[in-house]
């Protein structure tokens, strides 16, 4: 299950992409994002294999959220290519093989492979837990209400909220709201799930229940996950790989044992010791 | 007094009907006007801005006169019944104010709601219809209630385009009977009751839209 093993399984030279075996599910290729003169993602490269759990850590403002938001198409990028399952997200190939900016239809097709959970939950306040979960399957996937409800109930049971189906977000604790948000994202059957500091808005005693759900998700499903987190303990136990972000680039990455146990870069060491001190 | 009441109630009924239909039109104009103003498509934006500014910037009475007296003439040749003109004029007029209220209400919906909708791959139409609009309508209810009561009060102008509304009946009966105090007292009560009906209806809508949310609409 370790990174080492994963690497051993795949030859060093990339197999011809057509055979598909080592095709990354998500690929950032020289992705750059700027806000005015501020470069937030700086020619960033990242490949995530199917089923891989990647934790993203790093100082505030280093571009961690921007990475997830660009992948979710909540932000445009200024340069480079993002691919999901071998297809570019913001561009599409013409018949002649050229890449042109993607139209809405192409973007929606690719975006459907990605789900996201936000720090601030962002549940729909006018819908109860079950309605929150079935809204997109019914409206976007065209699922029947009965089918969506049945799946919705299963998903809410999976996150431990089978007795809260009719509760509105205002009637749920933060931890419960976040679990509804996870169920809501899963209801769209994404291949990749993005978690952006999903426990940061929660009281410490409520973090555990959300992390448990994520942990369980990782074990039960072959779901690919990208997770921005400040909880080093969780990253260490859960992730296959940890990426340390610094100034819009991946400054250092490796297995949790490597990165936490034996960081090579000075920045990484400084960041980790600062985090340790804070706890 | 016994003979007065039926005529007064007839007038109140006219007022009520105009208020009802004009309110529906005003709400539709408010939503569409706000959407137009927020549209990324420039011609739509200009069209909405023109509508809003023209109908807010000129007097309702003149608008009614235009619709009733000017439109039938060349080059327009559009002849509308007095009732249609009343509904159209009041609806468009209050709708222009409503559009600004709705615009504010739409913008008050948290950005996270847009982001969550996008992450769930909703089309812009689904997002607006199912996520943004219900929340914006809730936020628009308090100022919207004021506007609808304003609309009710403005209906008294329709007697100037020949409709026999409540205010018109009151003046007519006053001149015929000189029971000034009784007639205008009753008029006051009837207007007040209608305003309270609007209040109540809006409160019910608020309760429906705000179900499960902390009172005041902020969850
Ligand atoms: N809409 C925006 N306009 C201008 N600058 C922005 C915008 N969004 C983000 N930034 C800037 O981009 C940089 C990276 O932001 P990002 O949210 O990706 O950081 P982060 O690594 O997630 O930080 P944190 O740990 O605090 O969440 C920050 O300096 C931020 O101020
Ligand atoms: Mg962030």
C-alpha cells in the first residue's frame, strides 16, 4: 500500500499512455495561476494515480486552496493544462487535434468526475439533509426522485446521519453539516474528491467524526482524494503521499514517513517544526 | 350606511383585483429585471437598466396616462382596457423598484452557494432556479412587502383612467351623501385590511421559504 510499492509496480518509463495502466487520474502540467502580479500557482506539476490519497500541506497563502479550486473549475488558470482521466479540463481537442478552450458542455462533462467539500460546508440552507443530497442527482443526473432518495438515505447512513434526514442545516452541528456535505458530493459519484480544510471551521471535538467518515471512505472505496489539511496527524496516518506547498509549487513530497520523519528541505523542516510547536 | 357598503365593497374589489394582478406582474418584472441587470450579456443589461430607470424616474400617473391615452394613438395603435393599463402600469412601475431590491437580494446570497452548485455540476439555470432564487426571495421579502403595500396605495390613481376603485367610490359617495366621516372612515379601514392581507400573505410565503431556517432568514 505504500508509495514505494506503487512505484515498484509501475515501470520507470511511462508506458504508452494508450494502455492506460499508469494513466494518472489527475494531472497538472505546468499550471500557472496569477492574481495580478501575484503568482499563486507557479508552473505546478502534479500527478495523482487512481485511488491515491494525497495530502497537501503548507503555509497560508501558498496556493493549496487555489490548486483544488482550479481543479474544481472554480478558478481559471493562466497557463498549463489540467487533465482529468486523460482529458483536458479547460480545453478540448478539435477534430484536427488542436486544443481550444473548452465549451460549457465539455467542462460539465469533465467536472462531473470531481467532487468537492468546502471548509464552510456550503449546504443549501433551504433544503433538509436528504434534499441537499438528492438535489444534484435529480436535477443534474436526471435520476428519479425515488432512486435518488434511496441512495441519499444510504449515503447519509454511511456518514452516520440516518436519523437526521429531515433536519435542516441550521438544525445540525458543524460536524453533522460537514458530513451531509460529504454525502452530497459522493451522491454525484465522483472519481476524485477534493477536501479543502474540511475540519478547520469545526470545534476540535467535532473534527473526529468528520475525519472518521473520510477515513472510512478511503478504506471502503477506491476513491481518489486530494486533501488540504492542517492536521498533520491525520495526513500522516491517512495519506499515501504528502505534498508540501510553498509559494505556488510543490516544494517537497513523499510518503508520510519520509516527509514527516525525514524532511530534506529546510522550508519543510521549518514549517513542520512551527506546526509542532503550535500544538 | 346600508346602501353605502355594497358600492364601497365593489370599489374595494376592483382595488383588490388590480393589486393582485399587478403584484404578480411586479414580482415577475423584479426577478427578470434583476437577472437582466446581473447578466453578463451587455444588451440584456442595458435593456434592464433602461427599464428600471425609466419606470423609477418618471411619475406613475404619467405612465398610466401614456399607456391609456397615448398608446391608442398613431403610431402605436395599441388599445388596452383601463383595467389592463392599471395592472400593466402599476406592475411595471413597482417592478422597477422591485428589480433593484431583487438585485441586492441575489447578491446577498453567499458566494459559497454558487461554488457548491458549480461543484455539483448544476447548469446556471438550475442553480438560479433551485438554489439562488429561493434564498434571494426570502431576503427580498421585507423590502418586497413594503413595495407591495406601496402598490396597493398607488392603485388610487387608477380612477384617473376611469376605473371605479375604492378611492373613487369613496369620493363619489361622499359627494352624493355628504356622510364624509363614515365613508372615509370605512375607506381607511378597507385599505388597512387589504394592507394587512398583504402582510399576512408575505409572512406565509416567508415561513414557507424560510422553513428550517433561523427566523430572519439567516441560517
Ligand atoms: N480572488 C483572489 N484575488 C486575489 N488574490 C487571491 C484571491 N484568492 C486568493 N488569492 C491569493 O492567492 C494566494 C493563495 O491563496 P490560497 O487560498 O490558495 O492559499 P492557501 O494555501 O489555501 O492558504 P490557507 O492555508 O490560508 O487557506 C493568497 O496569497 C491569496 O491572498
Ligand atoms: Mg486555503
